[in-house]
């Protein structure tokens, strides 16, 4: 690196120090190629996927829950489910269910 003109006009000439990998010439076959990521899914992950797909299929085959969903939505929007009693009831149901 030529630093002879550091205080004067012209600044520092760093072109001779620049490594090849920093060059702007990115023609194919030069330098490093793109990084390649890969992933594998474990047997447990595949089993979890199968279980989830079975649950989704079971839910789709079940009864029409449109009315129940609308009732729950109305209760939620009315604020009935935002009370301490509702929170307590929900917690008890989770505990009873083994959550």
C-alpha cells in the first residue's frame, strides 16, 4: 500500500492490496460459489407430520361446527370471556384435561 500521499491530495492507493475475492469481477467459475443449505427431517418429525395430518383429516370429517363457532365468536366479542371467572374456568379446564 502506497501511503506516501496520505496528507496530500490523492489519498491512499489501496488497489494493489485488494485481495482477489474482493474484486468486482464475478464471472462464472471465479471465486467462491453460492452457499448451499440443506436440511433433513427426522423420523420423529415425519411421525409428527403424519399425526397432524390425521388430526386435520378427522376435524374435516366431523360435524358442521359453524353454529358453535359463531356462538363462541359472539361470546368473545361481547367480553364475557375476558372476565376473571372466565380465565379461572379456562385454567381449570386445561388442568382437568391434563394440559
